[in-house]
């Protein structure tokens, strides 16, 4: 195996922007620091920020494709985040104290037939991932190329909203890791399960419009709608772009 880390991404506000990193410190049984640290609850949500809540409580790309085109830049020291979108002015704000300015900013991107965004919530102990355990997603660029070949078009890896992207592997090799431990840099993961994908991946990350039937491509090509795997950090450590991956057991 000659796989290595090609990209590292975090998503400070769930479904509302992505940020690329060169290195990251990961901690045992925790989500990636500042990944999905905040989530945007809609008016029908029951989530109150006291604990992890399912994704149905939140405004997200699966139902609001325009959100896919948001980019973010987080200043962790100041607790301020800058958001940009091709159809909106750049916004810098504190998600904990200036939620209304964000809600006003994002409102034009929300379709009228969806529950409108209502508040920002935060669970300090963990990121609001789609799983009820603290997951970090591991994704394979070769698998993305396989989907691109199947669809006869270039599918951006950004559609999958993954945390860690690996290159130098065979397509779908990551599925063989489920139930095993892997190491990247000085971090160790237990690979827990494959990731079943949703309509969010149909949205173009540059334009925020649905323009590719990724789910149909997965189902017709491979008989499933899975892409990438969820890992749980089993040993704390540091990971950087270029670090090699090893399967331990």
C-alpha cells in the first residue's frame, strides 16, 4: 500500500462551508476539532444544543443545494468565522453571539418550501456529525475517479464533504478497512462503517446547483450508495498532508 493524505477538510458549521487544512491534531474518541462545531437548526427542529441530535433537525445541503457553494475560514482564537458564497457578500461573525446576522445572510439561499433556518446550536463536547458517535470520514480519491469515469464527467471530491482524502490507493480499497485499525501520521483509527450517501452529493460545490446524479451512478455502477468510511480515533496524534496510511490489523 502506498496511500497518503492528499487533503484535509473541516466544516465548522454543518452544511455551511468548508475549510482546507494542512495539518490537524486528533484526539481519541473525539470528532475533528472544530468540525461541525455548530449546526443550523430549522424552525421544526427539536434539537436544543444539550446533546448530539440527528441531521433531520438541521438545514443541510441534502435539502438546500445552494449551501454546497459556501466556503469558510475559521479564526479559532477570536471565535469568528468568515463565510463566502458566489451569490452573497462575504460575512464575518461569531456564531455564538451573532446568530441573527448569519440567519439574515443565509435566508436568500433557502428555498421557500423548506423549513427555514432558525438558530445556531453548539454542543461543546463534540461536533454535530451525521453519526451518533464521534466520527471522522476517510475518503479515497481513486474511488472518486471511478465515479467520474462512470458518469463521463469530472466529479469534484468536494461533493462528498469528506474530512480526510487519501490518494495512491485502489478504487474502493477503503471498504476493506471496515473492522480494522489503520494509522495515518501518529493517529490511529478504528474503521467503523461505510458511509451511505444522500442527495447532498448531487450539488455542485462551485455553483450550489444539482447537476449530477451521483446516487444513481453509485447504484447502477456498484449496487450501493456508499462512498468513504467512518473512522473513530483510537489513538490521539497529528496528521498532515503527505502522511502515509498503514493498515494495522
